[in-house]
């Protein structure tokens, strides 16, 4: 490299690892509150729908997210959460690169 700086793997940086762990916990918590799995079990399906604040007949109001059922009206919120996580990670990596003198 022309800069003389050794390129480091930012994914192994302690701050990146800490951020990814927090983001994973946040996403998993969000999904735990807003998604359920029933796998051909009508009782679990009914309970899951009630957990989401829906009647079991409201199947038009849920979508498949990672194999589980989630309220369709929660998808924009989920997308915003994922987008925020991507932005946080990108910004942290940019700051770390600037701090370490990396230009790539």
C-alpha cells in the first residue's frame, strides 16, 4: 500500500464486535416481541396471533419473516431498525479507519 499503513480487519476490532453484539441483541429482542413460530401447531398459532394483538383469523395481517409469523404493519419498523444498524456499523468503521490512518 502506498500509505505504509497495514490494513486491518475492522470486523475483528473490539468496538465493532461490541456494536454487532448489541445490535444482535436488539434485533433478537425485537423479533422475540413481534414474531412467533407455530410449525403446524394450531394452539401455538392461536397463541402467537393473540401475542401479536390479532385474532387467529387475521391471517391476512401477518407475513413470513425468517420462518416465523410477524404483523405486516411491523415490517417498516423492522426495516428501519436494520437500516439504523447498517448505518451505525458503517459510521463506526469509517471512524475507526480515519483514526487508524486507513484510506481504503
